[in-house]
């Protein structure tokens, strides 16, 4: 199970909430272990209800078009409600069905006759069935438009609602064993893509060719790429997050920052390469950002504040070769989203806890020179950390 249910229960009660409603792909996936392709790609609403009281059953609300998907990838949530229109013909008597087909048939026979015309009506019915329509409920606002939220509130006028996307992020800060396993694998896949490109960052190779190498390596290792940042030469300082047919020149700095997903979970890592022989300045700058990154990671343990890691990272870079260095953050939590809590920033005093998964990074961008990166992913343990990536962010020389 992805959901850290004891933590969710504690956080909901601390905030005085009787339940939380997930509306975004990430939060519905987290609560239910079910990923709706219709939600992700076609805009079909999907909702999940998690009551704070264990005696009240959770619920999952999906479009009829997701019937086949949930039969193949079932949720642990037993109460699955459907809405909308969709057609699957039932077999003639005696037809032999595969197990997923048989489950889909059961959903159709038992649930479709009671499905609601639209997602909001289904959500309201679920809240009413659980006695939550007049309770304090946190609503993940990310999956509503202003119009749909207004319609929802009109249908449950006695509901005491509050926006809860931040509540979900707070719950998701501490990872379950299943999440940790997926995050470890995602980080390793991202690193393989990054290293494959760094090894080929030679004069004459185009940015889009390096990107293709990254995508190919990630797919071969069982992941999917969700961002690929390849910036070569002086334009790397702009970090425009798109690659072109620009061909690397001798001495170009190559900024690599790669994100890969494994079974919905994110892996993020980065390094700097140079085509040919680097200048003394390029060497010094990469050593400086690596030292800052390493100083912050060495500080990571339960009880240390995220803002303390930020200070360590910034000070480490400044003291080791870039005295003017500054960046708005030095990393982030990571999970179903690339940027989970906590933020490794001056403004986030969150104490680190066991089973947080973090990325620490010290990117440096200088107009006329290029972009530099050093980023690793790791797990906070009771004492110290477990590296998910290699920790080697020295300059790659191709």
C-alpha cells in the first residue's frame, strides 16, 4: 500500500478534519493505489475519500470508462463508485472470461445500475452515505475548476470544507516501504539515463541526440522520462528546459538534469559534463557546487531542519570557489510529485524525519559560461542516510 494510513489519520485529526477528499492524479493514486489513465490524459474526474475514523469505509469514484483499468489494476479500496456513460457489452451465458474480464463484468452488473450521471453527484452521494456531508472535510483543490467547485459546494451546503492540497503534501512527506522501494528504483533509472548522456557529451554531438540517449536508457531500464534537461554551451545558463539541434563545441559546458518515473514515482538527479578539456574556472565551479551539495547531504539526519541543509549547501559553495553563489532552494522532497515537501530552502524550518526521501541540488547558472548541476537523491534513516544515487557528481569529461 502506498498510503501511510497511520500518519494520514494523525494529520487529519491534528487539523480537525473528519475526512479528506483527493482530486488530483497523484493524491488519488496515493490514497487508493489506483492510477486512472482517463484522469491523467483525458480529464475525467477521479475522487477518493479517506475518513479519519477507521470505522468509516474509504471510497473511490471513477468514470465508467475506467472499469477495465480498475479490473486489471484493482485498488485496495472496496467501495468503488462509477459515474458517466460508457458501453461494454456483457457476454452471452457460458462465455469463458479471463479473471480481469470477470471482475469487470461484476463491476458492471453490481455498480453500473447505481452509477451517478456525473462525478460531482457521485462524490456528494458518497459523502452523504458516510454521514460526512455536514462535517469538516479537507478538499484537495487541485482537481477542481472554480466552476466545478462552486457546483460541488451548492450540492453540499452544510459541508464545512477547507482546501487541503497542503495537507496531502504533509501526509506524503513520510514514505511507506513500498514508496521507498519505488523511489529508489526511479532514482537509479534517472541516473542511468544521465550517465549514458554524459559519456557521449563530445564535440559534434547535438543536444537532441543526447536527449534521445537519455530517453532510450530510461525506457530500457523500465522507466519513463518526465523531464530531460540538456543544455549545452553558454545557453545552458538560460536553462530554458528544451533541447535543440545545437551541436556541442570543444570546451562547452553541458548541463544535465534528468527526471525518470518508475511506477508513478519520481527520480531526479543531475551532473555537469564538459566536451574536451575543461578550463580551470569550469573545474573550480563544479568542485564548488559538489562541495556544497555534499556538505548539505552530510548534515542530513532526523531533527535537522530543512533550512539548515539549505544554509550548509549555500555556504559550502561560497567557501569553495563561488563566493557570490545564491539559489532560491537547494533541493526538495520527492515522491509522486517531483517537488514534495519539505523544500530545502531558507523559508522551510521543517525538521527532517526518518523515511523522508530528499533531493539536494546546487545548480549554478552564469551568463556567458553555462549551467552547472550537482544533484543526488537519498533516504533519511534513523542515523544518517541511504544514497539512492551514486553521490559522484564530479565533472564528467568526455
